[in-house]
């Protein structure tokens, strides 16, 4: 029996669920994806645009507003679910626009995900890179947020060491990464730094009580030829890397296991479960145990952004994306087990059940709630205070709820039209 044939939601198999909700669109998306590699390969380099950023070159495609691309992080988001549903592509098809993963183009490297140097790109991912972009690189709009509650991060030690609480770490070494990649935002370090300081504060300790040790690393997997092979679906590169077990992506695990440091910060329970499953690591502090939501800003909430150029010149493209996110988010809220089966491919949860436990209390419809905006501001203020960004900005003014509101109105109008059509009497027996 395949995964698709296993019962996952309300007695339905995954295959049945996807057929019932995706229909012809899902099939069309698969057919399109099968052609994409061949078609795009023929166009390689003809549309490449090279730019120098931070002393390094990055490439994108020349701008074409009949194409919209998306990029996302392996986080809990409607975008990662939509990879299999294809509903956002449906919304773009209605207005005659192609929609695809940004790395499906051979001309596009990984860096637009971090520096947003592509105007026809919408990003749905971690919090710190888009804050960096908005502060110091270019104007963007914040379209929506998804927060996973109680994911503040953990402090991990070797299970064999006699360390059981934060106070045991006085005078000990805590590792913190330092990216040598001058092009992208050092988001790993930011979340480690913020989380470690929060844990120290909650245990009546300060940075002076521990020895914070920098671990510089190349952070250059983005330039690996194997990782620059075009891919239609983001899940492809995750599976290629065996992302649930790849320590190269997280250099501190190796440093801890080798005894170079005594403890490391890990982003969330997702990584905690992976690390503890080895039997070699254990968590001695967990910010998720505290009821204070202000401690749960570990590169989340996940954030949707587009450039000012897209928002100002082609608002319809932004609205189409948000319509897809609302549709997918509503479905995911009602079908959490089915959503978990899809998200398990992209995220770092151990398995489908672990994924379900992680998302069961998550509102999958992106929003711009006051609490989520306050969490974004906490992240922004930390980055500003610690010198990770140079310029300040108003988070409230960054938020652009008008696109979500318009998308919700259009979806309601679409539903009303569909309902009206259902009431039209059939013309049986009539001769034209």
C-alpha cells in the first residue's frame, strides 16, 4: 500500500482527498510540471539578469508580468500545502498569468529568496530575511502572517554530559553560527542569538554568565552546482538533501557532538525531536513551555511579502496569490491530517503524526492580526538593537491588509456566483 492509499482524513485516502479537492487543476499542474523542465531548458540564459549584491553575483530572469513566481521556506504555511493542491495557479490562470516555483527557471539562483531582487516574486517564509530586506535593501509589502504557537526554541546539550538546567551552563561554551556569505541575511545567527538571550533572561542569567562562541561557516550550499539544477517543486530539493537528517545545513550539531561547545540553540520542537531521536542530545530549556507569546519569535511568524513594484503596478497579481492562500488555508484548517501529510514532505517534522501535532492548533489562513504584528515588531526591534539591520521602519505601515481584504471579497463574490448558477433551471425538453 502506498502513502497515497493510506486513510488520512475522515475515512478518505490521501489520493481520494486530493482528487476530490484538486480535480482537474491538480492533473493540469502535474502535466505542466512535466513539460516545464524541457520548455525552460530551451530558454536558458536568454533571459538571465545578473546583479552584484554584497560583493557577489546573483541571477534572476528578466521581468515579465505574465509570469509570477513563488518561493517559500520549509515551514508551516499554506504555500507549502498548495504545492500539491495547485489552487493558487488556478487563480492566476483566471487572469492569464503563469505561476511557478522561482527555482523552476534555470536562470534563477537561490538568492532572490533572501534579498527579494525579483519584482514578479512573492515570498512566504521565515521572518528575519524579509525584515532585513525591508530595512536595508528595498521597499516591500507585508501581506500576511502564519504563526505556529509555542515554538520559541530549545537549548540542546549532549545527553551524556552532567548538564540538566541553564544554571549548569555557567562558564560553559554555547555555540552560535556566523555566516560568511555576504549576500544573504544571517538568519540562523539572529534566531540563535535572540533565543539564547531569552533563555538566559528567563533563568536570571546574562550573557556574561556563559561563553558565547562564534562558529563561522561558508553558508555557500546555494552555489553548489547540484543545488542549481532547476526544480519545479520545492519538495524536490528537500528530498534530494534528505533534509531531516542533513547536518551540513545546521553546522552546530556537529560542533556539539564533537565537544567543541557544551550547548547549542535549536529553532523549534521540530529540530528538537530530530536531535533527541538520535539518543545523543537532550533539551534542558524550552521556550515553548512558557505561556508568554513574546518568547515565541524564532524566525516566525512566517511572512508573505512582495515588492512595492508589484503591489503598485500589478495589485491584481498580489490579490490572486492571496486568494490562493485563503482557499488553501481554509481547507487545511478543516483537514488537518491531510494537510499534515502534505507538509511532512517539506518541513522538518519527523513524520506525518508529528507534523499533525505541530499544526493542529495553527490557523493556516494567513492574517495580519495585532498579535502577529506585535511579534514581527519584536523580531525587528531585536535585529535593530543588535546591529543585524541598520535602518528602522514602522511594522504597522509595512502591513498591507488591503490585498487580503480584496481577495476575501472576490472569493465571496465567486461563491455567490457559483451558488446562483446552481439555481438556474435546466432546459430539458426545450427545443432551441
